[in-house]
C-alpha cells in the first residue's frame, strides 16, 4: 500500500469533512431513509481524483444509494468546489466506493455467537 504525503492526508481529511457535511445537510430523506457516513477518502498524489468510501445503513439499501450517489457526483463535486475553492486550485473528481466493513464486523460477530 502506498503511503500518502502530509498534503494528501490533509486534503483527504478536509474533503471527508466537507462531503460528510454536504450529505448530512441533504438529510436521510434524500437517500430513501438510508443513513450515509463518509468513512474515508483517499486522494491521488496530483490531487485530481478522490476515492470516497461511504458506509450505508441499512445495508439493504446500499445498491440504490450507490447508484444515486453515482448520478449526483457532479452536483456533489460542484458543492464541494464551492467549499474548498480557497484551499484547492483543482477540485478532485469524486469516485464513490461502498465501505462494507461494518457488514463484515457484523458477520464475524454472528459467527462468534454460534
């Protein structure tokens, strides 16, 4: 796994905070009652691409919500651009990935209970 520079880490944390705020402001109703959490962001060295990892609860709505996020990527990027325009010269492209680590933890917990 490649390590990220301090600049990449700072930009990734800022993008994570801003995207979480944007999604929270839209509310759960915008995502069919699902709760979204931006669990992490990884950014390329040239700061042009941000991989955004989202956790979705309940996981049964994950497919629909990921599809909706894919359709809203340009709108979310535009809003992010308004927030970070003073800090970043280029607003990175956003690519959303499902973070299913909570499902994995739940599955392990169920196995341990047996």
